[in-house]
C-alpha cells in the first residue's frame, strides 16, 4: 500500500469519526507538516504516527478516538 492510499484510508476513517469536517481538518493538518493535500505521496512515512496522534485529539468521543487510532495504526502497519 502506498502512503497516499494509507492517507486516503485514514481520511475515510477520520470522516466516520468526525463527519464532514474531516476533509478540511486533515488537509490543514497535512499542511502543518508541510505537505499539500494533493501531494500525499510526499508525506514522510516516519511522520504518520504523529499525524494520526494529532488528528485523534480532534475526536471528542473517546470510543470514536480509540476506533480511529486502531484503524489508522492498522493502515500504518500495512505500509511496513
């Protein structure tokens, strides 16, 4: 699996957790890491855990946060 596919899977899981604000929130977070949303393949693999952590703190429900982290980390494992 490529980094861009992993990020798209993370995007889908994030949308399930927080709804329609997930797309702009993820794009903004990617930009904070210096990566434009349309260049997800350039996102550094070693920064994915930090991306997941940063995104997870925007999820208010602890249950949804845990589910998001679990699925997002599974995506990360698929990359390795």
